[in-house]
């Protein structure tokens, strides 16, 4: 039975009921285009548009109630309430509408500048050795009841109604735990406010998304907010533990004053769950370490030294839940690498081709250092920087490529409303004397073809920044894109692959 509007807003923090209504609410919507008869439409003041301006469209589509930050004109039959913050109210209403599914599941939140997706998926995979089902909501996948669901958007963390609906689906499908990748946007914009997190994992905090947060301090505060949500959310009896990276100074500093239990993980600094690189097999990375639950050694199919930290994070999280690591460690050997993360493309060409999502300065630096270690020839990097986003990182990306590659081709990532030539110029401004030679080719397919044409035996070509993404966004259009497929097509045009 759907709740009534009066039931939904009863006890909603700060809510001021203006017009009561016993109407059954059939959905929660923040976009007037998604409103259907019986929906509750939540108005918010956005960065570019004001949701209050769309209340008439929502009413025309059949909205049965409006929740807004200021009075809006509504007919007598429509319920109305005023709230101090529409974003916070949206999260609370979504949880209530979907029956607070976060309390039925053990809920792990994972945030950080880099490593969120891999760590989230590692945790979910390992937990699957102990419980009947683990739901996933990450940048690359959504999973409920052991079945992969289609992702509706490129958002790492969807809006609150979608998060609550998917968690409810996981409950219905019998999942016992859920792992949710939580972006800084989601934390800043209250998409998961009030959700009952049981574990919070922070991988690292470097430089990203200053377009939204304004300063590094504000960005760091947004990441730390996950710990506040962990502490303040409902207690569902599973305990509350923060898992923090001891090797990252910012993240390690979050332990000071943390109101819940803390477990640290890391490779370089003393930690509760220390890990070390233990070699590599033809299949992938070997990671070993210790923990409060005993010593462990994990054989994986992962590439990239940074995955030592990701594996350690997963060990710390899973151990804090299960009190055991043996079954989870054993299951890691069959963990499939995440698409677009150090993905090797091989069609018989005499040079290496790597597709990686590295799109932050720290990630690009680490990626190029990793491939340099196994490359006998040159390193060629094809990458860009997103438009309408953190412009301050562009010269930092240029510096990373200048110091880590021999040739850098700057191309489109997602230019959106910015001119590609302006983005490329800002990236190249970060190059250092004596570093990589730079070229600019805006068309990404042409840039990849150029890199392959220049590559010789023993070289490595790194295609960075797109990874798993399935489109390139321009000002007024979105073009389908698959980086791995584009690489294979370019290699085939050179005669490789038969």
C-alpha cells in the first residue's frame, strides 16, 4: 500500500505542512518530466535552474503533492509542505516512500578521489563468499539479486529516489548487504542523507571536482561527510566502522575526532590492515598482509600497483563485517577486473595498448608510472580533461603526462559547453621543460589512430580518461563511445587481428 502524503511528511525534519492530504503517493520526483499521476514533486533551488519554476508542469502531469523550499501556487486538492532544504527532504522522503530499505540491508559506502569503483566491487565480491547476496551501485554497474541491471545515467551516485528504489529492489531480491559508491557530488548535494550506513570506506582525497566544491578544503569536507552520515544515520544493529587509508594524509587525518570505530589500511604507513606487493603472476597482482583476523595472501587478476591499497581497503571492510578473511581471500582469485581499469587490448600488435579511466592528476601519474615499469620503449598517452568541470586540474594533468610519457596527445574527453581548444591549451600549459612532446587532436578516434600509427615495437599506448564510459558529451549532443572498441577498430584498420 502506498503511503499518504500526510504519512510521508509526518515528522519530516523542519517540514511545515501547509495543506494536508490523504492522497496516496505513487512516486517521488525531482524532475517534472518524470512526474506521473500521484507523484510527490520536490522543488529544489539548483545551480542552473530553479525547481520551483517547474511546479506548474508537475501539477499538469498529475502531481498529487508538492514539497518546496518556498510557497508555490497549488490547487486545493494538492498537498503542500515547505521545507528548509529540498535536497535533504528529497532523500528523507525517498527513504520513507521505499520503506527505508537501507535499514533492511547492511550498507557500505565507499568514497575517495581514486579507487572507489574497484574497491566497491572488491568488497561486494568478497562479501559474496559469506552472505546470500550483495547488491552493488557503482560507477560501472548496478546489481540486485545477483542480476546486473542497466545503468540509467553516468552519475556515480544517482539521485536519492533512484538510490532508495534500487536498495528496495535489492531487499526484494534477497540481498543481505549493499555496496554503494558515493561521489563527492552525492555527499555535497545530500543524495544519501539519512541513509543507514554501517561501514564507510575512504580510499584517498587528492584533487578533483573544484568546479562544484570551490576549494580543496570544501572538497575534503564533502568527503568527510560520509563519516558524519555513518555516525548520524539509524543504527540497524550491524555496528558502525570507518575504514581509512593510512597512506593518504588527508584521509588518515579524518580519524581525529571520528565518532565511530576506525580501522586503517595501507601499504606504506602503520595500519590495522597493512598490505604489501607480493609479486605478480601471469594472471595478475599478488597482495599479502596481516589483519586483526590473521595473515592473508591474495592472488588476483588485477593490474596496477595502486590496487594493493584497494585490496587492503576491501580486506579491512570485509573483515570488520565477517570477522574472517579466509573465504573472501579465496574468492578474490576469480574477481574479474573492472572494465576500463588497466584493460589490455591485444590484437597481435607489437606494442601494448592500455585503456584506463585515469582522469585525475594522481591517477594519471600512477597509471603512467605503472606502464613505464614494464615498457621497454616509449610511453604514448592519449587523454583530455572534461569541460564544465574542475579547470584547475587541467595543468596538473598536463604535468603528469609531461613527466610520465614520451608523447602526449591531448584530445576530447567530454568538452560539453567549453571549446576543446581552450581545454587543450590549459592542459598543455602544465607541461614541463624536457618532458613529453605534446600534440593536440580533438577528435578522439583520430587521436587514437595517430598514437597507434606512431607506436613502435616495445612501446605502450595509454588511452586515459574514458575507461568504461559509453559516450562523449558535447554542448548539445551526446555521442556513443566505447574506448576499448574504438581501440580495436583502430588496430584492425592497421591490419592487426586478422
